[in-house]
């Protein structure tokens, strides 16, 4: 402190300017570092790309497919299970039950009942789905096609691949 008091006014002024320039340069260095690290991070080839939502065109293509499936069910089935609202809600209920989302499934099931849709068809379709065996959880097309098949014909038999027994079940042991 005594050193600062013994300095002349000119020296004090120079020192404060130098401190001001140094702090400005330090701040600029932080900004440049932040910008360059961001640019390096973006150029990193190992970085995962951002997940993209399906394009509007993909959604438009899915709607006619869904409409065609519901129309097909209307031609193949009779009664309230063939009504479009019953097909749509029922298949959603089955899918939610399969994924163990019971709360949402029961809310959809309430709507299904309000439309006068047959509850027995839900039971028969889910029973058919369970009899078919495990489904790859990453493949939404596999579950949807299996639900579609079971909705049309709940009494279809399980496929041989799904019913194949393990070695422990048929009395042999693995070596």
C-alpha cells in the first residue's frame, strides 16, 4: 500500500490502464477458448448426431397405412370389434399392456368401453399375443404386426420359433 501511495499520479493512471487492458484480454481469451472448444466439439466424429424426429412426410405416409389396416379389419371381422374406434383403441390398449404401461392402458380401456367395444376381444387378443412369445422390444413393427394379426384372429397358434423349448425344458442339459 505504501508503494502505491509513493507513486506519482501518472504512474497510477498507467497502472490502472494496464489492469484494464489485462482484464479485457483475459476476458477475450475466455471467449475465444469457449468458442474454439465448441467448434472442436462439433467437429468430433465420435459425437452422436442429434436424434431427428420423423419428417412430416413420414407421418403422412403412416396415416394411409393405418387407414388401410383398419379398413381391412372391417372387411374381415363383424360386430363391434370391427368398428374403427374399437380397432384403434383396442390395439393401443394391447400395445400398452404389452409394454407394462398399465395406468395408460386402463385409461384407454375406459374409453374403449365407453364406445361400446367388446372387452372380450381385448382379452382374447392379449392372450393370443402372450401365447406368441417374446418380441424384440426395439422393433415396433414386430409388435404392431403381431397385434394386428391377433386382433383379426385371436385364436391363431403360436409360431414354431416362439414355442421352441429350451434344453432344460426337454430334459437335456447343455455341455
